[in-house]
């Protein structure tokens, strides 16, 4: 059986360090906002090249806290992608704003500066682009549009930890950004976890309040906040993995390039690197009109594969009424033909060759 993500090999390399940190945390009983969370926040901020990195309970919460801190609320419109995980739009709804879905580029699957600019209205307050599958959106162009129209830029970096544009990490280009540490993400913990980044001191102070019951000083509350802290135990895991993140992402890029090279002659569309930034391949996603046939062949050989995402957000039951009449032809066509293959930092060349051989057999 070949899974989508194999975390066991990665764990074996850092097991001792993690076990030591966990044992220490248990001995000290410092479970909430302890020394490892503080240290991880500092290390993550340094790695990402941002002034502030604030741990929280999940990637979904990270986006929610970022929107709150930027003052996005009822009646506001936030431009985003419909070709993403539901959490992107959920966060926008949590603050009472309206997600405005725009179409994607057929090659990068990311929303484009042109489509964003066309969707701006008097109610638009923010743009929340998703660096989908680990490939950065056109950040310089999107930032320029946001500056020109006075909009906040909030990056959804859930799939892009370690991806960069012109040598600068995603998560530092806009007003704020949200990262996810869900176990299968490029930097994953042993449960749920998230991170908000910002270069603004005021926003950072608000995020810290909101994640901890609206409080700076224990039992004194300034706003209605949330219980959304990053667990100390998860910070231990993240500190150990952060040291290796460049190596993990390099291994993902190697795997992706090998897949693409081995399938170059096949009649399917392998992932396109648009050169606007460094793609860290959270997913390796292809397009084929024979998707179902290929996936069945893989499944018959005990090889996992998956469709991210089969139903774009504007066509989900929850958004059907709100988005009635909205047509996003590129998004819809990509959703109908896309499928993703196993990829992670520990996948071997042999495993990739084995997977490609099965795909090749479909076309013979
Ligand atoms: C995973 C993900 C999220 C949500 O992160 P969680 O940690 O699962 O809450 C948000 N946006 C995108 C694009 C994601 O892939």
C-alpha cells in the first residue's frame, strides 16, 4: 500500500528530539503558552522573515484571527478562490464578510491579478489569495492591486510553508497571513495547529488578544476573544521539524520533478511551475480527461490518489444560494479533471517509478 503521505520515515529521524521535548513538557506541566510555543514563534518568525508569528489552534483559526485583526467584518467583501479547501471561505464567513470567488489560471490553479481587479467593488475590503498546492500566487502584482485600491492582503499560506517569491517567504507580503500545521501539511504537527504572521505591531497585539480570550493580562478581558492557542506539545514537534523544512521541501520538489520527467511523453497535464515563485509541492496535481480510469488503475494496485478538490466552493451546498448564477469556467473544468498523486518528503524514486508505471499502463 502506498499512501498519499508517509509520515513514519520523517518521524524516525527526529524521534529522539521530539520525545525529549515532550517528556520535558510533561515533567514541567507547562502545557499552555509555555517556553516551546514562545521559542517556536521566534524561530518561525526568523525563518519566515516576518516581525511577528503567533501560534494558534489551527489554520482555519489563523485565517479567522488574521481577518479579525485587520478589521474585516459584516458587509465587507473578500476576494478569494473557489478552488481551495472550505476553510478559506469559512474564515471569511466567521467575521460576517462575504467571500467573492474569482476564477483561476488554468495552469497554476491560482487566482490571477486580472480576475481580482475585475471583481473589486465599493464593498471590497480585502483579498485572500491561496498559494494552492504550494505554488505562490503572483504576489507582487496582487500586492500592487491591493495598494492601489486600499485593500488588505491576507495570504492563505496553509499549503505554502517554505515557498518563496524573489527570495522572500510567503506569509510576509501582505498585512497578515495564516499557516496550517495539520499533520499532512508541508510543516505538520501531531494534531491541529496554526500560525498567524504579520509585520504590524498593532495587528500582532490584537491577534494575541483574540487567540487568548481577549486578554493580555490574566482575568482582564478587553474584547470577546477565543480559545485558540497552539499547544505546547505541538510546538515541541514543530520546533524539531522546522530545522529540516528546507530539506523536506527540496525532497518534495525532487519528487515532483521526477514524476513530471517520467510522464513527459504521456497525454496528460503535469503541474506547471509559473516561475513567479518557488513551488513547494504540497500536492502534485495533474489534469486528465481520463482521470477516473487512471485513479481506478492506481487504486487496484493499492496506490493512493485523491481529488483536491472535486467540488469548487461556489458549487458546494453551503454556498449554492449565495453564489447562484456564478460561473467560474476554469475552476469548474480543473475540478472535473484534476487528481493528485502521493507526495511527501520521504517518498523514494523507486516508489515514484512504480506509480508512473501504473499510470503508463493505462495509456498503452
Ligand atoms: C488546510 C487548509 C486550511 C485549514 O487549515 P486547518 O489547520 O486544517 O484548519 C485552510 N486553507 C487551506 C488552503 C488549507 O489547505
